[in-house]
C-alpha cells in the first residue's frame, strides 16, 4: 500500500524528482522480491504514485485500488487557493504546526477519531522535515493525470469516504469515469482518515473486489 507518508506525485522540476524517486524505489523493491506484477493500492497522495506506476509500468500492475485519491488536486478555484495557502503555511509555520492543524480537521470528518488516534496521526504527519514536506506538497499540487487516465489498462477500484472534505466527491468520480475499467465504492460516514475510522469496511470492500473472478488479463 502507498500512503501519504510514501510521498507523491509528478510534474515539473522537483515535483517530477519526487515521483520518479518514489516509483523507482517501489519498482526496485518489486524486483528485489522477484515480484513481476502486483495488486497496488494507493491512499490519498499515495494514490498519485500508484497511478503513475500503473501508467509508466502497466506490465507491473495487475489491479489498482485508489482510496481517497485524486487525478489532480486543483479542480476548483477554492482548491487551488487552498493549495497556495497550505504551501505558504507550511513554509512559514513548519511541518509540526501544519500537521496539528490538518490532523484536527481530518479528525472531525464523519466518524470522529479518538484522541489517541488524533495524536498518532499528528505525529505521523509531522515525521517529514520541512524541506521534504515542501517538495511533497509542491508535487501534490502539480500532479495531473487527467489527460492519461483513459490509458490505464488495469481494473481499478475507487474508494472514497462519504464525508471526505480533503478530497471531495468529484475527484473520485473523475477517477471512476476516466479509467476505462473502474468501479466506485463509497464508505458511509467515513472521512479522509477512513483507514483509521473504518479499517474493517475498507478491507472488506478491497477483498470483495479482489475476489472478482474475471480480472483483466496481464
């Protein structure tokens, strides 16, 4: 599974460096483990890495699962403004402060997180140093898979939390509508932190889909 901690995305300058470094590491890991193809799951920003691998190395991805993910995290004027403000805040306030703000916001979506989970989420989000976090956020902002979703050859399961405000509904619909063989599933009362609040439902949906007897041929 590719999570937000794994780092995202693709596009110009350092953003391209971030995504290339990430998917190359993952391809090397598969090679080291002698795994020629795999079912790949990407969550949040990690979904962009999963998408990029499926696009650049389709022979390595058998099936794709994208949870609370996006093809481009700047569909609306509001999102583009929020991206700029978040990048500015990260540079000014640092990783720890921004992690505290983000964790508090995510914790209020859908089924609330317990205080202990909020603390653990905040600590996980604050792990990156400021320079790396700025690179990752720039990569997230610049990533844009909209023009090549239609060439993703493998089956894809798109999962979203019904209360996710970080990656709203149109993003999931874009992925499901753009990837030729895609299915959209919504987990009710789940927000962006659905891996923390609804782990059982997430696992059940993924396992049910993976049991599909007719996956696309490799």
